[in-house]
C-alpha cells in the first residue's frame, strides 16, 4: 500500500462525545445494527485489542536478544466502568438477566458492545457476554465505580455506527 503524503495534520480523536452502548442479538451470530442502548454513566470503555502481559525470560548466557514469555491479559481491560448510580446497577442487572435468558435459548444469543468515538467515521464493535457483578475495594471518602466485566467472544471490528434506542433528540 502506497503512503499518501499529508498536506495537513490529521484530526486527533478525543473522548469528547464518545458513546459506549450495547445491544443483544435478535438472531444468533448476527451483529445488531439498531437498538443500541447508550450507557450514560460510563466513564471507561473496554480496551480495543490490547496485549497480554509479558515477563522477560532472558538467560545470563544470551548474547544478542532478550526473550519474553507471554502471560495472561488483564481482565480489567475487558470491562465497562461506570459511575455508581442506580441506573448503572440496573443496566448490569438487566444484562445479567438477559444473559441468563439467552443462554437458555438454542442457539445462544450474545451481547454486542459498541464504542462510538464521535469524530470517527465508524464505530468499534465486539461480541461478548456480561460477567458477574464486580466492584473494586472501597476507600474512605472516595467515588464508587461499577465495573461490568465482559467475557469477550470475538475480535473487535469496525463497522458503520449503530442506531441508538435511548438517544435524546437534542444529541
């Protein structure tokens, strides 16, 4: 692929206006394109991609290159983090109830998470299932967050932006 010379700086994407949303498959193995529910209290999206941790394993006899062994990837990278509000707790509860219903069905229908960066032309989607409730240890005089762990089933993919079920007309 030939490199195109730039005549002006690229737009730098920011999280301003970023939306994290989710929708459930109506047909198993088919990504929904409509009905995504925005998680309004979201303060951190799941990592897109990411690499497992590595530990250096270079021996004393090595003369040229370091060696590494791959470890597990951080689970915290695969979560949606929200301000602790009644709405955030209700969303996670609803996700887990829908998961239970969908796992009883055959074939199993999964959830899709969408990270929509406002200035980007496309959004990022991943097929997943919500995991059990999780809350970090609490400290005195601190803000409480709700972590919605995700069991990622597929790879992140970019597609056209979805339509949202709970987007106010003024946004």
